[in-house]
C-alpha cells in the first residue's frame, strides 16, 4: 500500500513512482494459512520504492522495485529485496 505519482508522456506511455511505507503481505499470508499470531507494527513497516513504465495502448507495465524489511533479531541486519517485474495494469480505484 502506498502513494503513486504518474507522469503521462506525449507518446501515450507513462512513468510512475510509488512510495510505500508498509507491507500488508505478511499478515495476509498468516490469515490465508490459518495462523492466528499477533502482528506487531515493526513487522508491517517495510518501506519500498517502485519505478515503472506503462506502455501506450497496452495494459502492461515493466519496472523495478526495492524494499527494506524488518530487522532480523538473530543477525541484527534488515531484510532487503529487489524486484524486476512485468505486470498487468488494472486500476481498482481512481481518486482524481
């Protein structure tokens, strides 16, 4: 979950950047597997940044993302991850 800014290009394509302070995948995954563990705030805080390009006339995006997760207790280091993706663009809600 985050805030996304889009910039439309003259050729019909678009660039976007998304900033996300939290990641809801962990608690959703617990619920899907029937695990009733308590989820703490530090398990949700996982800031990420995503850059994507949307092609004109096609509902397809390509992009790259970086996410920094929670600090692992036993090693004292943060989880980090990079993602290169190809996605289908289907907005569920448009505010403006």
